[in-house]
C-alpha cells in the first residue's frame, strides 16, 4: 500500500480546459457531478469517469519548462503519489470514494497550451511510459475533498 494525498481537484461546468480548482468533487459512476464534457466520444463515461495525474509528472514537465499547471490538461484529481504507482488495475481509496485505473488518457491538441510548442505528446504513455494522465472507473461513489488522503493498492 502506498499513501498519498490530493493536491488539487478540478472540474468545469462549462467544458474544456483548463479546469478550475475546486474544494471538492462529487464522484458518480459516470463522472463528476455537474461537470460538462464536450467530447463524449473520447472522454467521460463509466470507464473514463475520472481523470488522474500524479504531481510527480506535473513537476517533471514544469521542470522541463512546460507551462503546465493543475487542471490545465483536463485532470480532475492531482495526487501526490509516485507516478510509477499508477497503472491499469490499480485501485485508489479516498475517504468515501474508491476508483480503479482503467487506461492511460491519450493526449490531444486541446491541451497544447500546457506545453512548449504545443507538444502535447509530452504527456503520452506510448512515448513516455507512466508520464501520462490516467482514466479511472468508479467503484464507490462519494465526495473527495482538497488535501484528503489516498491509499494506492499496488497489488492490482
């Protein structure tokens, strides 16, 4: 088991990116309550209900000079856990909510402003394994709050 914490929560009621910082999110089976998803072909739904990013990845990209910030690539939850602890099958337990990572979130041009020369592929699991955002399904619905703790089950 790996312990971590919620660094930032992000959700939008108008769609698109960047997603603004919020104090809490209500997580439901098909996504974040009241969040608008413009591109439902590629985002949202039961297998892509929540988008996660490790603070390690964000900091690495910032250290490389990219203007990425929390919420700028569409993640709902920025968590302080080692990026290598996140992969499909891993379960995350918050105070009320439980999630299971389903797949890497493919980057697209919509998040280009977060990268030097719009190079959104800097967040590609295919090019840089583990340096990506992750989609998760909801195992247990509930509310997640800013600064809440999270436990990662790495035995998945």
